[in-house]
C-alpha cells in the first residue's frame, strides 16, 4: 500500500513569502551582540496546537470522482502536537541534528459525497470514522556558513523517514493505506540576535520536484535566560503532497507552539 509521499503544510509561493517577511521583520530590530556557535549538545521540546487547512486525498488516483477532503471530514482541529529537536554542534562550523515529530488524529464525520477508497465504498449518508497518522523522524547535517555580530546562518541536508497512515471505517466496512519511506530534504536555518537575551529564529526543511513536494518552515521568538536555557514561541507551516499513478494527496497544516531548550555546552 502507498500513502502520500509528502505531507507538508500552502504553496511554494506561501513559503517564500513567509521566509521573506520574517527576514525583513528581523532586520527592523536593533543590533545585538556577538554569540558564536558553541560546541555542545542541545535538546529542545516543542508543544503546540495543529490546525488542518487542507488535506485532499484520492486513492487509487485513476478514479477522478473519488477525490475527497479529510479536512472536511475530520474538521480543522486543533490537535496536540509534540516535537523533540536534538542537535550536536561538533565545532563552530559543523553539526548534526535529529527530529522526532509524531502526529496523528482520530475523528468522525460525514463525507460530502459517496467515495471509493482503496476499493471500498463509503456512503455520505452515514458517519465515517477516520484515523490519520503522519510521523516524521529526521537525521541531518548542517554547516555554519556565516557568522557575524547579529546573524548566524546554516545550510545542510536532511533524511526524513515518514511513517504514514490513512484509515476509514463505516460500519463493517474498513480500508487502510499505510507506508514507510525515506525522503531527502534541503535544510536552512537562521538566527538573528537583536538583544543580549532575545533571538529571532527561522528553520526550514524542504524540497520540490518530480510528482511531489515537502516543506516544513518555522519562525520563532526565543528568550535566552542563561547559557543553558532557552524558551520560545512560534509558528510552523507544513505543506506538500504527491500526485502519481497510485496516490493523490496534498495537505497543509499550521501549528502554533511553545518551546523549551536546554544546552549542554562544552
């Protein structure tokens, strides 16, 4: 069985505008002091509320009339999300990172019209139970290519393992589509320090090409209470999808989150 190869939350234009706007806003802040990348390990926990803005599905993809909306069926949310970001700055230039990002929901709703999903018929006259899962496990490398009094910039690559599932059930009828696969992504991050204790941070994993695309971008304000602890609040957009012979799925999720980070500096 095959699930959407990419589920990442708008369009390329949306992502580009968000990054540009965030960058322009950060430049408006006053100039900060120099804080170089320090070798060491950090662990960051994010807790947030996710909202489903779009989630269109058609499986199999050779029946145009079977396209339906999980957003219409399950609602907008919100759903609790949690993410763990682990990072090891090996030295001032090189680092590795890992991301553990589970996500799922279970809801019940009414389809807008009758649907054939993986060979099973679902009626719009009765409630349908839906379970949706999109867990993301990532391992990446990053390189600090620019460092100044205000800015630190990183570029790198990420391998994402996605563990995905869509399940529908109506009475005694049920069907399940799940898949585990590996997706390569391009990584970019930027920190702008506009005071001794405050940073504006951007983080991006994404790639587009072939039958699909995937984008994960966040912007956050971070308060640094001391050399070990950081707390932040931010917004994350995840958008993307795939359109191939077997699967059609494009989705967009938005998340508002808070974060807490502890750094084990050398």
